[in-house]
C-alpha cells in the first residue's frame, strides 16, 4: 500500500465543529455592534436634518418636508428618501411652518437578534435630540447626553 496523504473524515468534521463554535460566538457580537453603529448613525442623521431644516428656513422662510431638503441638496439623497442605516426618517413642519417642525427616526426592525437598532429618536426646532427605548420618542423623552 502506498503512502496516503490528506485528511480523514473525522478530522474534517472536527475542524468544521470548531469553526461553527467560533462563528456562533462571533455573530451575536457582530449584530450587536452593527445595531449600535446604526443607532449612532441615526442620531447623527437627526442632527443633520435639524441643521438642514434651519438652512431651509433661512432660505425659504418656512420649514420643509424631508423630500424638499433632499431636492435642495441640504441632505444626501439616501436620507431624503426616508430610510438610511436601518432607520426610517420623517420630518414635517408644524402648524406654524415658519416656527415649528418635528423630525423622527425609528428602527426598521427594533427587536430580535437582527434588530437594526433599539432606540427611537426625536428632534424639533429646539435642536435637542431626544430618544426612547420603549417606543416612538416625543418632546417628553430624555435628551441625548
């Protein structure tokens, strides 16, 4: 008999089992880090929308909707479409369009292992970003630090 080279089936199965164990430890950490990154991006996008609203008001005399901010190149087109980094965004002028507006962000998927984020965000003409972990944020939600 000649000299056999290669791996046995048992050796290959053992390596596969080790790889599965390592990946089962790494994937949840990756998903949690991705959700935290989405939350940070959403908070930053809320700030960008508030800044764009102020620029829009200085130019046109009233606050605008999200599509207007994108049309006038005050936000990027991805954000103006209403969805970015695992969050849905919306901004609307208030009853007094020259003085009020609100902006909200909610995660596309807020629960489960593949959640895009757990925090909901809110901002308005006060330029304070507020958040909630239990549902949509509002003017009574705590401010971000």
